[in-house]
């Protein structure tokens, strides 16, 4: 009689199905170049003029991190760090220029797949190679287009009609309701192009903020006194670098033809809406012909309004995804995470773009809601990083992170208990020079108050005291009053270089063989660290039992 065996098998299958359906789902929404200054729950000069209610809702229902720092403030390298849980020198993706991500290496989506999760990515990929580790992928080629973007899938390349942020969101909603395996837990990565340069708004928001004056940062006219050649010789200033044609949409000043390339992607209806919104404003600009600081102020206003218009669409998309999860009865068992590949300069220091280790670029938003786990309205100021995302995703899924990952899970912090041995300093390294915006290569370390930077190609150092100088205007490196601090920060920098196996010769990229060697070394260190933590926990437990 085989009925008992069959019954037992059915029970086991049912139990596995229940376990799969109770493991948390993860929705990770990721934008490109979204500064914390442009999210109203973070406060600041833009909070009242450009609120972000749907993003704020994540913070209200979950936790807002105020010190989430990136390892390398540029698009592709940041994405590679998130996928691998490793610094650029180990994952091999140092810079956007002439680089392809090695998709054969270990990534968190592959590990989630192996543990029974369904994995999907929709939107901006920007790693040159095709995605690996995903059951479903629809990604933009390269930077992608705001209007009528192309998408690449396993079946090939095709164009879609509409606005990029809205299309990405609609695809995510369709996947949630119609395309996923409903017997499996999932991670859905929704990755927006917005608000990346050149900040093309959606048709419905072309005139948003027209009658609003955007507050200026105090450092809009920064002269970079006492901050060395790197700050002075960059090519990312609103005054000199930002173009009237492509960046600011003044057709009459489109000397390179880049604006018309984007304009010609539009449908006739989209072009008509665009012209109706922009042409009167452009005509007024041409007539006024502002010069000097007046021109910088005009450029700043146009830039910020377009940037914030793009953010408004992203915020709308967050709200649509939240509603879809509620409609599908998924929201109570879904961890909802929002972040960006890095921060961005919104006129601070007279700049746009990112790259520098100064806070506006170095700090990225991180908002997490997890019903029943994260206390609503929490604010955390620990030093966390995009380096931690991979291990966090794995920990949420109940998977032990590999020993060669270099970050740490944020789950204990999300549950309200920062580990005693949490990092007190964070290491940063930017590599892309010469290249776009001509920011010198540099590395540095940050402890929550002091920031030490080394522009090693030009042998210049910087030290900033963010308690007394939060806008990072005064380099204290040559100030004798800071000698003790400088010594400690140099020691911290060297310790982080050793911990993360940073190559001694910064001017050479690691080969694949060297990366494998360093990964083995990190794995060994991870095992030792893990064993020490287990012994520490066991000792603490024994002490607690004796005290009872």
C-alpha cells in the first residue's frame, strides 16, 4: 500500500510551498543620480518646493538611512559593487569607460536563484555585458533614452513608445501580476534611467515648477580656494560645462546636434507638447541674453527644474508600485527598498554630476520598509554602504552570505540592533581619469565626522571636518591643530586598504588571476571573522546564563 508514502510526499511538497510563500519578497527600486537633497524626507532647501510623498512614505513606514555611502561614485561601478558585494578592484568594474562587467562571477541574484528565489530586473543595467543571474530581464542599452526607449531582452532589441520611467514601471507591474512564478518568493529590481543627465521630463511635467523659484545652494559660486587642483580643474561646472543645447534644451544653441538627436526620437505629438512648453521659455531667454552670474543663475534654475521634474515621475512610479503590491496582497510580505547608484551635485560647489568624495556625491539615499520587522519612522545614522546591499538581500532571504563579500548585512540594523563591531570608518576609491568630467583619481576614508582624501596622481591631500564645516569648504590638512586627527585618519586609511586588499600600485588594474587570488584571501579572512563573531556570541551567551 503506497498511500501513506504519497500522502507524506504531498505534505512535504505543501510544506515547501508554504515556506517559499512566507520567505520575504524584495522590491528594489533604484534610480540613477538621485541626490538625497531631492527627497523631501531628507529635508534641505528643496523639501518644500519639490515634495516626494511616495518616497517619503517608505521612510514613514520604515527606516531612513542618513549615512549610506558609496564605494565609487559613478554609475556602472556602483552597480557592480551592489551585485557582487565587492569593491571595484575585486569585481573588475572600475569605471564606465571601455569596461564590461564580468557576468561569470558570483553575484547575489545567482545566489538567490540557487535558493529558490525568482529574480527579475527591468530598466537601466549599464554594465555593457548582458545580465546574468536573472530569470527575467528587460534592460535599456547603455544609458537608454527618456523618450521612446529601446529595450534589450533575451529575444533581442525593440523600441517602446512612451516615457522611460512610466514604461519601466508598467513592465514591473505586468511582471508582478502576470509573468512571475507565484509559487516562488522573488526579488524584483526596478532600475530607472531618471534623473540622469540630460534630465528630459515626462510630457505631463514639462511645465511643472515654471512659476517657482528654486532655492540656490550657498556654495553655487564656490571659488575652490584652499582645495587644490582637483576641485579647480574638474569639468563639471554649471558655468562652463553644462550645455545650453542638450542639457538645457535651448534648440537655438544646440551647436553639437545632441539635443536634436533626442528630439527626433519623439513622436509628432510629443514634439508638439515639448515645443509648446519650452519654446516660449527659450525665446524669453534668448531675448534677455543673461551674462555672468545672471547666466549661471538661469542655468541653475533650468537645470534644477528639469531634474526635479524627472524626480516627480520617479516618485509617481514608486506610488504605482506600492499600490500594485497592495492590490496583489503582496505588500505585507515584501521588503521595499529605494536607493540610487550615488548622489549628485545640485548646484553645490557650482557643480552638477558626481565622482568626488564630497558628501553630495558620496552619500546616496537609502529607504527601507519591511512590515512587521522595521519599526515605522526609524532614522539610522550608522555608516552603511552600497557594499552592504548584496549581503542584506541574501540575509533577508535567509541565505548566509559568502565569506568573500566585503560588506555586512543591514538586517540587524533594520531590526533595531546595530552590531557592536559595526564599521566606524568607510573606504572610498574613484578611478575614472582621464575621462568624463576630468575628476582626478582619489581614495579616502570617512569616520562620520572627518574625511581624509588623497588625490594620488597629483600628490594632494584633503581633510574636512564635517562637524564644523558641513559644506566641506575648508581643507584642514595643513592646519597644525588637526595633526592628531590627520595621523589617526592616515592609520584608518591604511587599515582599510589592508582590510580590503587594495592593490599597492593604484595605476594598474588587477588581472582576473589577481582578482581570484584576492577573493580567496578575503574568503579566508571572512571565515576567520565569522568564527570570531560566533565565539564572541557563545561567550556572551554563557556569561548571560551564569548571571541568571
